[in-house]
C-alpha cells in the first residue's frame, strides 16, 4: 500500500522528469483533486494509505499533467477575480493579467446610469461575469465566433447567477450587434503573432484553442478591427478596453487615432509591463 506522503513524492518525481515547474506543489494539488480533500487534510493525514482505486485515479491525473495538459483542464476549473470558472479545451484559461480589464470595467460602469457593456470574444465568460457580479445594475452582451465557447460561457453565467443579465451571441466580432450602442466595450482578443505560436509553452500551444490565441497574422489585426469598429457601437463618452501582448504597446498606440479617441492610456500588469489599452470616444 502507498500512503499520502509516498504518493506525493512519486508524483513529484514524475512531474520533475516531465519538466513541470513547481512539481512538488502540483503533485500535492493533483492528490487533493484525486482524493477530494484540501491540502490541509493531506498534511494532517500524511500517513493515510490510498486505496487501489484512489492511487490509480491519482496516477492517471499525474500522467495527464506530465503530458503537459494544463492543471486547469484536469481540474475543469480556474479561479479568476475571486470566482471559480468552468474551463475546457474550448476556451482560453483565464489569466491574472486579464483582471485589469475587469477592474477598469467596474470603475467605468459605476459612473454610468443604466450601464450597458459588450465583450468581444467572451470565451469562458470570466470578464463579463466578473463585471456583472460587481456591477449590480449593469447589462451585458457578449459575442464569440466559437459556439463551443458560448456554451461554456452560458454554463458559467448560470453558475454565477447572471445569465439573465448577459446576452450571449454566436458572432464574429460585431457582426450580429446591429446598431446597438454601449457605455463600454471590452476584449481580450487573439494577439499572438503567427510566427511566435510554435514557441508557446505546450500547455498553451497544444491545449488552449488556437483561434483564441493567434490571428494567424501579426497579432494586431483583430485589435485593429475592434478599434476601428467600436466607435459605431459606443455611446457618448463610451470607453474601450483591450488586452494585448507584452511587447505590443507601441504598435497598439498607433491604432488609436486622436481624431476619434481621447484619453488613450496604457495600464501595466504586476510586472510593470503595459498589457491593456484604455480609450474614450470623442
């Protein structure tokens, strides 16, 4: 029989050999997942023996992670802005830097009467749902070209009780929005250059949906399209928030004409790197 300490050590060695960063922590997290117990339980019961079924399940999970499947896909969820979101291979795994959009969006909508916003490329729904959970009067519309992503966003919206305030549309960018106008438009679009795609970590390259990562061009084409079409869908004094790549701020700035936009600013992530543009319509 194998106890908790021995199982965790075995898994840690397997993950280390697979070049998994933080292999000890990930081994413990996978063991928690397999046993349905938190890490505090593992520490307090480190001599407890696993049943044959528990050990098999655990080693199956470890094998998946050693094959570079993201932990979030194995667990089926990811925490974002204090909420748990269902994730799958149909959607981009929410990243911490994307919380910049949520924080700015909540601030902007708090100053509006009957606030209404739109998200382009909803994915898991983490941005729109987090905004709605913190903006009780807001109504949202969100689009995605992927029907599978819309399904995941719908599940998350229902889970967090905002499905009655979030209108999900299967649409390429603004195609199905007609002449609707909003106080705020937000987006975390595909911005990886096609030439950089193969250099991404296996967890990202092989498991996140390619369509959510790259525009198959220079990484700027969809950002440019959103910046170009947003003015048609913004109310007076409306705002646009877009996430972009770590070295794209200069190129993104060129997409915002001073004839159309005012108060164009860039927001840094926790490493001090510009990752979001914030612009107001003139």
